[in-house]
C-alpha cells in the first residue's frame, strides 16, 4: 500500500528540514511526501529551498503553495493546507504529519503495516514534546542519526498522547483523542468521504480535531494509539506550548470579523459545521482547485 505523508508548514523552514530529514532517513520504497507551504509570501522561498534540497537527494516530495489562498489575520492553521494535501495525495494511506513533528521510528512502514488488511482504523503515533531549551540547542543532540536522543522522561505528557482527553471541552459524545493532526494515519478513502477538515475551524486547530474525530467515529472508525511508533513535536512559540501542558487556551477563536469563541457557537449544538459532508468554502471543489506550485 502506498503511503502519502501530508505536511503543512508555516514560516518554519529549519523545523521543516528536520521533519523531512526524519522521513528521508527511513528509506521507504513506496511513499510520497506532500508539503503544503502556507508561508507568508516573503518566506515562501525558504521552504521551497528545503523541499528542493530533498528532491535533489531523491526524496519523492512535492510542494504546493497554499499560503497565497490564506485567510484570517496572518495566522496559519492546517485545516485548509491539510485538505489540499489530502486531495493531492495518490497513496492508499495518508499520514497527517504536522510540519514540526519528527519521526523517531520507521513511521511509514509501521503505519502501513497496521493498516494492511484492516479498513476501519485511525492510527496515532506516540508523540513526545521538546522543551524550549532543547529546541534552542537541538544541534547539540545527534538527531540526524539518533533522534531517540531527543526523548526525555514523561515527554508525552505535554501532548496528551494515549490519554485521549479533549482540551476544547466541546464534543462530549465521546472524548476526542489528541493529538490528532500531529501524526496520525487513515485510509485516504475515509478522508475523502468525510471531506477532510472543516475549514471554518481556524485560529486554533484543536476544535477542528475534535470535530473531525466526531465525524470519523460516527462513520464507525476505531482510534488506535500505538506506543511503538514514536514521534517528536518540536517546540515552537504557538499557543499550545505557552502553558507548558499543551493548552494555552481552552477554546478555539474563529478569525473573521472579530473573535468569536467556537464554544459559544457550538456547545449547544449536537451538530458539526459540515453536516452535509461538503468540502469547506476553502478550498473550492476539486475541478476548480488551483495549481499551487510556484510562487505568487
């Protein structure tokens, strides 16, 4: 089964380099990597240089510049880039891999092996976190040859891995498991059937995770955490790291005409925005999906 690794990224080319390197070193024989470059226009070329470096190394990686279709106030969240990657993917299995998540073990082969012969799984890696000090001094660790050197005791706690409790507090049908988009895999056909992420969730990703998890459960999928698949979430200054425990805010602000908490909108509704399972307003339907390669 071919695996497509979909990676959204925003203005973090050095972080992306480590993410791609951790996949490249696995030397798998049947996979592709799709980078959804959501950079600001003045940073676009830095990410493209990283991608081109790995293309020159022989890595099967493509890049699409989603940043020129960004909305909101300069804040980038992965709902739209992920949906572009899902629809551009040619693999049977899609690994949703945040741009700052490095693979420690043989991620591609491990996810493929678990899905083989099964049709109803959403598979989660065990994601560890880095501290700010480790990130600032990451090159003192042998991360290229030994990414395990970046792990430390209880580092999974920050990512709530394996404990599966939602920190948005919105969907109570079942507790939504997080991390969701950090590194998880699912058959492409399931993601296509539910039309991916709801793109009206932006500003904070975690509500979009809960929403998608709820739709996948209603479709009958089973969530499976795998302790042997190890990944590392590199530290960065986004809100989920500010509190030190994975949740700078309990609710997801909707960026638009002012800030509206999704909790206020949805907490009293037992529905999801994509009740009719339609693709979001962004991106448009597949026939109108623009060519996102190349600069603006």
